[in-house]
C-alpha cells in the first residue's frame, strides 16, 4: 500500500493511502495544502503542495 504521512492544521497526524486522494490545492491564506479524499474528508496539511507532490512521487517509486 502506497501511503504518505503528514500533520493537519490541528496537529493531528494522518497516514493516508495515496490512491484515496481525489483533489489537492494550495491553501491561500497561509502555507498549507487542502487534500480531498474519496470518502469525502477534507484535510488541511501544514505542508505546501510541492512537498506533498514530492512525497507522493517518492511513495510511488518506493514500491
């Protein structure tokens, strides 16, 4: 299973399967990225979009 880990703006740590990501876009008001999951959940990460994309690329190449 290809996963990434990150913290949200409320400091909760998540591990998500990258195949569950349906949409991502930068958060305009402060550094961070919105990640939408196929189950309908929206998560605001503390990481910028470029770092999230790098993490996904690494997870895809590791297995």
